[in-house]
C-alpha cells in the first residue's frame, strides 16, 4: 500500500495555512494567559473565527461563515 494524498495543495496555499496555524496558536496561548482581560479574550475569539474562515476559503470549503 502506498501513501497517496487525497488532494494536492499549492505551495503558496500551504504557506498561508501554516501562517494561519501559527497565528491561531499564538492567539490560543494569549487567550489562556491569566493576565489576558475578558475584553481581549472576546477579541481573540473573533480573530480566531476570522482565521477559521480564511482557512476554509483556502481549502475551498463553502459552508464557512464568520461570526462577529
């Protein structure tokens, strides 16, 4: 049995997905910090939703909707 991808992703898309993942991780770490205010946590959640929409758009998912 060989390892085959279900689909291929362009290098620029791969780079963008990696950047989105890095940003998501940074926001997650900031959100979990004891010093992060409630207001900032709400803003972080909104930023994460935007990242999810960006990710879904890059992957060609049509059912993604940003929550504001």
